[in-house]
C-alpha cells in the first residue's frame, strides 16, 4: 500500500455547515454596457456591499442572468454583464449563484427595473408549431389581460428548445468558472418561481391579500384542458355523466366562466363538484409537468458527460403563497400549486406531496442530480395581515419542510420580502426555521438589506457562527470499515496534511494497479457542493510518484486524461448516500473517472 506524497490544500473561504447566500441587486449599471463610466458608482457600491457581507461569513451572492438581456437576438449571447458581476463576487473570495431568469423583471414586489423577455420569442413560433396565434405563448387571465412576464406553461413543450439552448450556452461560456459556482437556480416562472402569474400587478385586485386571478383563458390553455378531459373520460357522454352536465360538444369544455367566478367559489364548486376538482387537478398537473420539463432539461445540460458543472446543485424556487389559507386556500389554488382533488388537502403534506414528489423523481434519475427545493416566506409568522389575509406562513413552512424531509428532497429557506429583515421578529422566525425544520441552506434578499442594516449584520453573523463546517479533525493514518465493494475492505488512508480531506490509494480489483481518490467523511447534505472546489483544487496539487496533475488548468484537448477528470467529477450526499468518494485512475489505465459511493440509501 502506497501513501500519497501530497495531500489537500483548502482554497474556498468558509466551508459552511449552512451555506449562506445573499441575493444581489436585480441589475447593476447598464446590462448592455457594464463598463459605462456613468454607472461605475453602482459597481463600486456593489463591491463595497459584497466586502461587508463577506466578513460576516456569507458564502455566495446570487445574480440574475436575464434571458432578455443576454439573448436579445436569437442565438446571439452577450455575457459581459454576467462576467463582470461574477468577477466582483469572486474577487471578494465568495462564490456566485446564477439565477437563470426566464422571466421579465418588473411587476413583482421589490422589482426596481424593467428587463423584458427577448422580443423575438413572441414571434418565433406560430401555427406550424401548434399555436393558433403567437399570442398563445402568453398567459390570458380571467380579466382578459395578457401577461408577458414569462412564457405560459402550456407552451413549454414548444419553447423548451430555447431554454435548453440558453442553458447550454451558459454552461459552455462559463466552463472555466464552474468551480466558483455554488449552485444554479433554474427559472421556472414569474420571479423565477414555479407558479402561475395569478397575483400579477397586471390584473385588478390580484395581489396580496386577494385570492388571485385565474390565468387559464388563452386558446392554448383551453385546448390543453379540453384534450386532458377528453383523454380522461374518453368521450363527451362520459364527461357529461361525470360532471352532471349536458354539454352539446367538446367545444363547451371550458375553464370556469370568467364572469361568474365569485359565485363559483362562493358555492365551493372548486371542491364540491367533479368539474371543479378536474379543473384544478389539470391546472396543478400542468404546472408540475412544466417544472419537470425545464428541470430535466437543466439536468440534461449541466449533468451531461463532460460538463464541468456535473454535480452542481440545481435549485427550484417554490413560492410561499401564505395568504387566504383560512378561507379555502384560494391564493395557492390560483397560483397552480394545489389540486382540490388531493386527498391530503387538510392533512400531512397539505396538498404539496405531488409537487415535492416531482422533484424527487428528477433526483432519482441515473445521474443522481442534486435537485433542491428553495421555499420562501421563512421570515414570516402566522396571522400576518390579520383575519382578512388569512395567513398561515409559519405553518406552511413547517408542512413543506416535513414533506421535503420525508421525501429526502433537500430544502433551502428564503425570505419573501426584504423589509422584514430590518426587524428582530423576522430574524427570530428565521432562527426557528433553521433550528427545527431541517433547512440546509439559507438565501436572503437582498444584499443591501444586510450590508446597510446593522441588525441584519449582527443576526446573520450569529447564524454563520452557529453553523460551522461539519468536517473531520483527525490527521494521520486512518482506517475506515465497511468498504465491501472493493477487494481491500480494510483501507489504509494516506497521511492527510489538512483536516478537511483525506487522501488515499488502493489496489484495483485484480491488484495489478492502484487508484487514487479523496475521501470525504459523512457530511450534511449540500456540503458536497461546498467541497467541489476542495476536490478539484486537491487534484490540481496532486503529486504521486513524481507525476503532477494540474487538472483544472489543463490545456490539453477534451478527452485526454487531465481534462476528463474535470468533466466527469461527481458529488454524493451524506444523508442520501453515505460517505462520498471521488476517485481517478492512473493515466495509463485510459478509463474515464467516475464517482463511487460507499454506503447506500
């Protein structure tokens, strides 16, 4: 058994037991000219704020990668603004989290900019692509308004190629910055959240604390609803029997009458009738199918063979629609999050089991992608806004956390609004969620509301100190049991020169050669992502028998040994998979490296 001749050097800032991320500004300066000197003061302000929070123990800053700003023309990408923002963040020793923003900036609470979707998307498709009219890409509300905040979910199969192309372009352009990326938030709807724009400012009395406005009246949505019902029941006679109606033709299969919605909900028809249950089940399932399409495309891109982002966490933001929960849960229904057909409406998962299950299904793909749920409103308490609002925000967080933990979907917490961070009560609620709800990451909006907020600085620094890195502290020679997948179950690890990573070698199955790997002891979920840079920097300084492997700075062509290491590295998470091991074979073996996991579910 040989020992390593050199072990790990840890490069990242803080290895956190609770990764802390702050959302950066929605924009800085000009998106089309990030070096315009007239806006240099905004970049200086951003730089100063990043330096302030870096000293508090923050791990990363998220920035929105606006589709409409980057791809103003189809297949023409301008990454200059994103590059500068990422440079400013990493220069302070922090990681960055891109938010792939497939939505418009403007119209949501806290939006202070206007960045529309790329104009060409609205004319790119037509009747030959399954649309009656290009406007079908937009949502149409019960009030007759068309929303261009994001492409409607019923058009996702049509435009999915555009999302995939954008993600591929991002992956390829930022391949050499992959080690600085903490995770990637995949935009799934308005404000990047998986929901319908039901509380959009475009519609009258739609926002908090109102119930919202249905968004299911475009011809594409109606056609999809009609096809769904016909597929479920087989023919119109069966539909009429199930609904107790006398519809004259399939054309009469429609969403609820937009002029009579008050009476529809007052009669509890959304729950008491088969029609109402069918409608809201279709709406919820349409949203989940959309989310699955986009997230699976993200996995295809970022977990593709050779991707430098393989193993990165992909976040799906789920909104905490916490109001109108005491009088029918109308706001959640209008946002598409729930189905009145769900038998668990009032128990256990409170209707969210299918949504979380959809994320779990993607995590179960052969690539074992790290899909995580990021849930908002962790700063809120119950009864905010009094009885008219009917808020149960704190209960909602608890229900979501319980179900996410049950299904082993990693859960991140996020605040819904920045203003409450200036008050102690919001921080008390955040502390309670972190202590009792199994939340693995914390994301707060926004950067300025910490950097300019003495209370926020104090409370965030206390959180960072309360959740130190969960890392081994032993050094020297170690023995680990249970490695029964290999011919050498009593493995002797090499001498580790740092506390964080243990280096080792072992014979291959036939004993003729050896493989070299880094062993990461059992860790909390997500910490594998925080260790990405440790692993690759470790290989970058690897010296065995006089052979130096400068992995992540290799200039050799793809497919060679050095380059392949970067392209095929992977991550496994302690809570799901047991101890994580990343290994490589000697150059002469000519075998693509992979990820091996000791232990199991």
